[in-house]
């Protein structure tokens, strides 16, 4: 009977009707896609366009690129950028690996303290280390004599400063990688009487392999795209990041700036792709059945590890300490008595404290608005249904910013938002554009944090809600947000600290009214006001630390409050 | 397919394709009111996909789903009428047991007192009356799954969907909860679909079992029918333990198994002479007798191994003429002693033709 009735031709696939509550989600998703399209895709596209057209907007092919390579100084910068970043990578990664190894595999004491000291560079703009090294080894530096005939200004200073600045980034990745190892592998090796060194090369290193590659890529990317450090301590040593700045701000040569931007984008994007592939593999390595490794006491090994870590920690503190101390010194190096002159006269009376206030404002906007945007977007992507053609695009948008240097993004923002035909050019030179560029610049890590948290909660919450006729947004507020609150706070903290310390994207976008603290340091340094510069850097470090401490307290409070359901009593 | 109206749920010609892969290939099924139906099959057979299509969580490529005569094929989950329980429980960890069970009720803007009474009633029903203030993490897996059941039943849905609800639990809890769910379902009379890959679960709980394989329904029937009259080789092999013997149909409808001849004694063999077939026989239907008094039509063999399974013993018997495999026979431990069964002992084996089932074999 039915065989006769059923139509022979295959009809179009059935589509489900969309409930109005789901439509809300779809509209939000579309809106967010549009925002990311405007604030990420369009600017990058504009850079590409600018690099192949002349000032009148005519297509000129690769003429700018040809001209670029015929300028020896600019071509030299490419090589400079690459070898300096490579060297930074070769120093930072092994040092950070040893440090991470000590934290995860030894029984030395004060691990938390050491770890926190090693993460200090995250709290300051990268150029703090450059300023500090100038105080240590510069022309008027405390240990100038150590430099002999050579100078700290140039490649040496850049490498030293960037090693300091990139260390915590590599460290965090490597701690995670080393924590993943399955203890049972070591037990199996022990039962076969394997020697320590062999265990290291056959178990530890292979397990951390992807972490090592990932750390190397992150360090390289950071080093090649950093702008503050070479600007402050680079002297006459040119790199691509400073070239862009000089071309765009100094010579107003936007086309050539765009070309350098693309030249910078290429290596960063390659490392980014490598990192992406590697991370996917690392995920596959993780099994829920792994048994965490707990190190055993070994006197000599623990002592050696502790000695190494304390040495690194001492160097870290020396860099930070010098900057802080210098901010209180009356007149370096002639009058070393302490005063608040740099703060009072150099910042307050010079009217530069506004920049600090602006930074806090911007950081708060990023920490609130940015966090909401990132989390809601990740939630809609991960947990709702429908609108399948938008999702892959949005997923790409979410991870793309990691592969785009801040300078390039900032340059794209100029091209796009400053375009006379753009109806949005009203936001150029406002606080809004600073907030948007910063949120976009730091989008990927935040997105991944949100995604990890969302993946850990049951996938069927939305299905259960729908079966109970509860709209998804109610479950979002009642269940998802409370459960993910630690991750949400972490995203918010990350945005706050990075907004306080960032330079690269915003350096093209601020106006006199929206000057930021980190940029003020740069300008003070350029004007030779290095004392007030250290004062401002100290303020930033202080603010970031205070913010981290507040977030920590908030988290602790939350932990206590939600203990009833987060830490269940022994199972019945 | 005679009566179109009485079914609580009617699935008509449902097809689901994921790209080139066909997860469900023209599946039709009617489920009566108050029935507990099990979708049984190996992983990847399409049973969970079918359940998710019924729930509206997946959309079928083509086909119709009718609930109480109403076409729900294109309705989103929010507009369908069912409660669902997942293998992972999917309890909201930050809400108390009370709030979990009340989750769907609160949304209906019922008076507070009514919600409270309903939650209390449900918690009593599942035997966890005192647990309202606790959080899911403080309960055992079995208790959590019962809470999930209460939450799904709270709004008195017309259909209850259970997606491998017991698979994440310990064996003992699983068996106990099996009985509890069945009792509850019968008491409430709620039409229920249970998806499982555990045949014991399906046989012990279901009114009817739907055996699925590779996107097709192989057989629909009561547990007894499924077990004793499997409709296909797949069902016979998937449900219960079976002897599968390769055979060829002989001229007089007898079966040639290895070098042996098995007379079918009038049981019709609907295969032409020379057709390759597979003969199925449950181990408990194999008759083993002593070698001293050979039963007619029995084969000589020797006990090669003995597997002790508690309530019964499973013998592996090497039958002369069947070189490639052992014939498996079940024995109670008591009979084992009476027959002095031990390894190496010669026995006679007969395969009662009334118990065998014959399916075509792809030679």
C-alpha cells in the first residue's frame, strides 16, 4: 500500500520550522558575525587592497612590492625581524621548558611563588623590559661597563627584552603540555628498569612535543610582531614592526605600510597555521583515563631545578625592580635619592595621567563588553542549532585574530574606518574603536577559553530544556553562565590586563583625547622623559596586579559559594 | 498498517542521510499507547538517530512522523510533546534536585504550591523523597538517572524517550534500575521508547523490541518472538547466544552440515536443493546424550572445553565431521554432575529440527 503511495522522485530534504526563541539566537549570531566581519575581515581586506593600488585607487599590481624589495633598508628589516625572532625563540623555549619541567616534575618548594614571579611580564607592556634594560646596561646604565665596547641598543637589547616578555607565554603552554603526561607510562617504564635519561627522551619529550612546537610558534609570533621593544631599545636596528610605524605615521606612505604589513602577516600566519595543526594533534593525545603524574623526591635534582628557577626569578625581578626603582629615583644617574617627582611632575602635572584613566576605562570596557561578546558568541556557536552556513565563517573569524599581528590589525582599522566613504568613520579616534580593536586583537585566546569551558558541560542541556519547553536563553542564564563563571572571569581578567598593556593595534588609533597609558610610555620615552615613562609603567603593573588579585578574590569567593555543587561529597 | 488512528506514534518512511551515508533507510513503525518499545541494535545501526528524529533534535531527510495523529515532522523540539533522558543524565549541576525536577514546571507559570506538590510526588515515586535539597554531584549515578527520569516525567509528557539511560551505570545498578523504570512506566502508562545496545535490557523491559541494523528495521516483535523466532540471520546472531552452522540444502530437504546429514523431519525448508544456508540453534536447544546410548539422528562428538557461567555451564563440543567450529550446548551444573561431564568425554549430539532456524548464506 505504502509503496504505491510514496512518490518516486526524492523530494527536497525536510527542513524544520524554527521556533521564535531559536530565531533570537540566529539573529544574535548574524549580528555577531557582522561585527566580526566589519572589525576583522574588512580591515584585513583593506590592507590587501591598499597594497596593490596607488594613491588614486588604481590597481597597480605588485608595483609596491617590487619597490619595497628594491629599498635595501626595508628588505634588510625582513631578515633582521626573522633572525632576531628566531634567536628569541631559541633562548626562551628551552629556558621556559626547564622552568616548566621544574614546576611539574620536581619536588622543589615555593612552586606557586616561582610560577607567579615568572608570569610577571604579562602584567606590563613589553617595552617595560626594554626601558629596564636601558637602565641596567644603557649609556647611563648601572652596569654599562659589562657591555664593554658594544651597546645594549640594537639587536642585543631587543633579544634580551623579548626573551623577558615572551617567557611567560611559553611557560604557560609548556606547563600545560607537561601536565598532560600519563603517570602510568612512567610506572611501566620503571617496571622495566628504564634509566632516567631514557625516560626523558622516550616519554617526556614526545609527550611535550606539540607543546614545544606550539610554544616556539607563539614566541616567534610575539617577537616578530612586537613593536614597543624595538622602538625603545632598537636604536638604529630596523625591524618590520618599526618600519610599518615609520612608513605610516612618519612618512604617511600607506601603500608601502600595507606592503610591510603583509610581509609581517605572512610569517605570523604561517606559524599560526602550524600552531593550529599542532594543537589539534595535542587534543587527540588527551584521554580522560590518563593518570596525573606526581613527582617523587630526588634531592640533587630538586636542588638543581630550584637553583635554575630562582636564577630566572631573580632576573625577572631585577628587570621589574629596576623599572620600579627608577620611577622613584630623582635624577638618574646623578641623584639617586627617592622621590615621587616622576609621578607628581612627570605624570600628574604634565597632564598625562589622563592616559592612565583612559587605559582603565578601556580595560573595563574590554573586560565587560568584550567578555560578554566572546562568551555569548562561543555559546551560540557551540550549543545552539540552525543557521549552519554562518557557523564555519564565524568559527574562522574567532580563531583568525591570533594569526594577525596587532600592528597589521591597527593599520587595517585605519584603512577601513578612516575611509571617507565608510559610514562608520565616526568612531575613528574614539574610545569605541580602541575597545573594538583590542577585543578583536585578543579574541582568539578568549574564544578558546570559552569554548573549553563550554565543551566541558553536558551537550544535552539545550535538548533537555527544549523538551521541557524552556527557551535556550533561560537555560543560558540559569545554568550555563553560573557553571562557566570561572572561565568567564578568566576571560574578563585576560581582556583587562591585555587592554592595560597593549600597544600594537591601538598605536595607530588613539587620538589626543583617548591617549592610553602604554602609548604614553612610548611617547615619554621618545621625548627623553624616561623617568615618567617608568612611573607610568609602574602604574600599569600595579593596576594589572591589583586587577589579577581582585579576580583571584572573586574566584575564591565563588569557589566557596558554589562548593556545594562543584565539589561533591564522597559519592554515595 | 491497518489502523491509522490508534497509534501514539507513527513513523512513516523515514530516511536520514548524512552526506553519502544513509543512517536510516525507509523506516516505518507504529507505537501503541502505553507501550514500551526498545530500539535495539549495534552501534551505528541508526537507533539513536531515529530517537533524535522523533525528538526533533535531528531532522529526517524525508518521511513523516505522526504523534497522536498530528504531523510533527517539521516541528522544532520546543513544540513537540515528549520528555527525554540521556545516558549522561544531563542534570543541571548548579541546581538542586528540587530545581532540576521543577525546571519544566516553573516555566509553565504554575502556582508555587502546585509545583512543590508535583515535585514531591515525583521524588517519592522514584524513592528519593528526601533528596530535594541536594545537588546532582552529591548523588550516585543511579540516583542521578532517576532524577533525570523524574524531570522528564514532571510535565506529564505524552511520550518518554530514553537514550541508553543505563549504559553509564554499574552492572548491578543497571539491573535494579531496569526493573524500577519498567514498573514506573507501567504504573504511569506513558508511551516509552528506549534505545539500547544491550539485548538483555531490551528483552527484559520491552513490550516490543525493534531490532535495527545498518539503518533498517530487521524485526519488530515481542521479546519472546525476537528470541525464539528471529526473522533474520542478523537478529538470530545479535540476540542471545547461537550456534551458526554452515550447511547446504540436500535433495530431500535434508541439510548437509559438514560431512553430516540432518533430517528436517517434515519441517519445511524453503530453499532449493544445493542452496548454501546457515543453520541457527540456541545452545539450550542442543541435546547432548551419553555415547553409550546413541539417540537416533545424533552425531558423535567429544567435549573440548567447559565454560562455567554460574547458573549454567557452556560446553564446546567438537562434532565429528564439523571441523571448523565447536557446537555449543548449555547444561545446568546439576546435570553436569549427573552426566559426569568432563573434558575429553565422548558424547552424542542431536540438533532437534523443531528448534533450528535456517537462513540463506552468502556463499
